[in-house]
């Protein structure tokens, strides 16, 4: 009888050049919008004070609140790009979640290694004929940093005959543990 297995592993998603450019663009837009709001608020405040009304002070306060809201939005947009993938192996079941900014969590997929077609390293020429020659109907890419290597693919057939593929970066201990449940279809890196 197999003992219970519980393994967790987090991989941080490497930011792409597009995400870095988006961060810079969001910051520039934040500066431009803040400056525009500041000028607009100043103009309204001065014109209202010249007219002798107290609305100018209220307009200044609202303008500052809007500038604070802009920078809060900038902060949220930038931190939402901090993504990690959490792999949780419980016996033969693998759950993959997407964690955004260490706050929000979204469940991506669950698979049972007992029912997979194949699990092998992407670079393993001996076992990845499925990866190179058979197209999947749906692909989940939950790889953190491809430059680190050790990327595996898992193909699962659905009840309706669709093939789902998961690309991920498990630890060697996860693969070894999962292999106990399906040694014929799981291949580890040498």
C-alpha cells in the first residue's frame, strides 16, 4: 500500500518584455494623468477662489483624491502582473492554481496521474513523440521561467475525446511521487 503524498511547489512566472513595457506605459500614463488632473484642479480652484466661493477648496480636495485613485490603479495594474503558479500533488492528483500578487487565487486545472496518457520532459526525444506530433485541443502553459529548464508536458484525454495538455515545471520529487501511481506513462528526466 502506498503512503499518502502531499507536495506543494510554487514557481514564479517570469515577466515578459511586453509586461515590462506595459508597466512602464502604465507609470507614464499615471504621471501624465496626475499632471493633467493637477493642472485642471488648480485652474478650477483658482477660478472659484477669484469668484469668492468656497468650492475651490472642495475642488482641490476632489482633485487630490482623483490623483490618489489614479496611483492606486497604477499600483493594482502593476502588482497584478506578479504571477506565481502553485502545484499541489495530493497522492495521484495534481491541482494547479494561479496566484496573483500573493492575494488572488484562481484554480487552473486538476488532473489525476492515474488517468494520463503521457507525462515526460519536453526535451526528452525518446518519449515526447506525443508532444511534437500530436496536437492538443487545449493547452495550459503554467511554466514559470522556461530558461530554468525542466519543463514537462502532461497529456490527458477527456471524456469527450479531447486532448488537454499541461506544460509545467514540477520538482523531481513530484514526478517521482506521481510515477508511483502510473509508472508506465510517466517518464522522469535523467
